[in-house]
């Protein structure tokens, strides 16, 4: 027999039950949510906190519950101990599988595309890559796209071809992934961290202007979460010698206020095709640009500085005669195995965009008006937002949990909440003596959290996340 002396409570649902039984696990998924949502099954309200003995809480024997009691008897439970079962079943039904903050959506079409490439005899950089580059350039309204091994490689090569060298300063937000700053370090330059707007979480002309010095040679503009920064306004306040590189790792599909896609500004704009991105090929990145000479140079640098790529050497062997290296290059090329996936994913962007918008709206409708309300990144429901990340700011002054405590509790319930990002300027790698405080960034980084969003999610998934958040914040 199963017996329980005491059950702990934490309103509105039961948290701890000191019994484990195969029967309970088997029937928990069937009845647990039914009992939790149908409060009329209780003959008295659960306590507001603390604990209670089994005799304090009873259940009405509805036909559904009676059925479980009878099945319980077959597993060794006598009818008098049925309350024990329902205490366990009344716990919130936590999902069995982990819901990551971002997950790719692949269909049979991607599988067929990669199978075709594998059977072709050529899986390196070749015709699929060239096709993907052209289709992506058309999508972005850019003249050229050069595909590379990652967005980090794209940003590094962009700074390199723009002449960034040791001693130069490169302004970038502290609220970003480390590669935005590291690509400056690779070239011997110094990343100079600027603050962000507390509502958009992105850089502003004013924050960039505060960091300009005679040594400034570049500004890395991060379209964080998929929110397009108005780069024209930043261009207007920086000297002509300062180049703007756009970190659009989150921003495929995002548009500026004028309606033009991110990638069409004329700046070198860098994209990511990492596993969780809006367009995923597992790994990979690209530079969108308009200058033909810079495009040719990046194409060469991605393959050791060679003037002829591997596909041409494979398909036209005589083309290698007389080729000479004139510049130190790198191994940063893309492959057709990736590009064939990218071509299918690109065609599906409108589908993905609609799914992400629906998820964001559901979050907003159910959490913006809740008490305590969460604060969403500005314009997250605007059509111009790419919604790669669903970032919220927690009202820490109104809740009894820290951000990290809430994050861990959500993860314990298989909700893959995350943080984007810990501030770079506080990390030992970038600990400069002259580093100043960045008040908005430092406040945000105590309260921001990323909720799961992807084209692989459905409304049942997002509703589960909403219910867990509301329960933990009540």
C-alpha cells in the first residue's frame, strides 16, 4: 500500500509528495491536468501555503475520478487511500521533453535536398553554394552575398577587408554574443563597449557617439533579437572614416523602418545560419554587400586567399594553371551540404515568420497583461521584427524571485529559458582599466530573460510556457 503522512503545498498547486509509485506515473498524464484545471473536483480549497494532512483535503468522486480509483485498486491501492493518488495527480503536468529556446524546423524537402547533394559526388563549396548566395542576395535586396563558415567568420572578414588593424578601436554593445567583440581582438583592435536603450536592448546613435575617439575605425551594430537598428541615424553621427558593420546574426527577415530588409543598407551585413537561427543550416554565415571588389576579396580570403575555388578546380582542372597566392587567407568557406538546406529554408521564411509572430502574440497577450506584467522588447509584434529571440524584462521589484531563480525553476520544468546575454564589459577577457559603467546594460542583465520561440513550436508549447511562468510568479 502507498501511504503519505503529510503533503507540502505551495499555492495554487501541490509541489512535493513523498511517495513514488509506478501507478502514479502511469496515470499522472491522464488525470493530472484534469484535476488541476477542474477545481470543482475539490470539496475544499487547497491551503494557501504550508502543509496539510491527507484528511484535510478530499475529492468528489466524479465518474472520471472513480475510474482511476478502480484502476488503482488493481494496482494494490485500497479505496480508502485514493486521496494519495490524487495528491500526486494534482501536481502540474510537466512536459516530458525539454523545450529549447530555439529549434530548427526541417521538412522532408530539406532531407531530399541534402540527399541529392550527397549522391551527386560533390559536397564541398560548389553550385549549391553559388545558387544559395544568389537567392539570398535577391531576398535581401543586396548586390552580392558571400557565404562563409559562420557569422563570426563573416564579421572577421568584414573588418579585415575594411582595413581594421592593431591599435584601432571598434565600438560595439556589451549586450551581445562574444564574437561581436572578439573579431576586433583577432585583428589586434580594441573593442569599445557602449550602452544600449533599455526598451529596444539595442545601440542608439547617442550611446555610440559617447564612445567615439580619434582611434575609432568601426562600429558593430547588433540587431539584437531581430530588432532592426536604424543604421542611417548612426551613419549620420560618425565620421566618414568610420565603417559600420552590421551584426545581423538574429535579423534575417528583419526590416528597417523604411521597409527595406536588413542587408540592403550598403554596409557589410553579417548573417548567421547556426542551428537555432531563423534560417538554419547547422552552421554557417554570410556577408551581404554591394562593393564588387570587397566581395571578390572575401571570396578569396574564405579559401586561403586562392583566386580559384575548389569547385572550379574540380570541374575545370585547367583553371588552376598559373594560380599564385598573394595574400594570407583562411579556411572559412561554406559547403553545398549546408547550402542545399539553406535554399529550402529560404523558401520557407514566410511560413516561419508567421509561426514566430503567432507565438510572440500569444506570449504578449497572456503575459503583458498578467500581474506582475513582463516587459517585452520594443516592437516585438511589429512586422519588421524578425523575432529570432523572444526577450522579456522581469519586474524584479514586484516578484519574490531573482531572474536566475526563475530561470532555473523553468528549466526544471523542461522550459528552455535562457539569457541573452551576460554583459561582455564585466568579463575578465575585456577588463580594461578605462572601462566605464554601462548603467542600462548592467540593469538589463539582471532582469532580461529569453523565452522559447521557434518555427518548430506550436501554441500548445507556448501555452505550457505561459502557464509555468504565471504559476511561478503568482
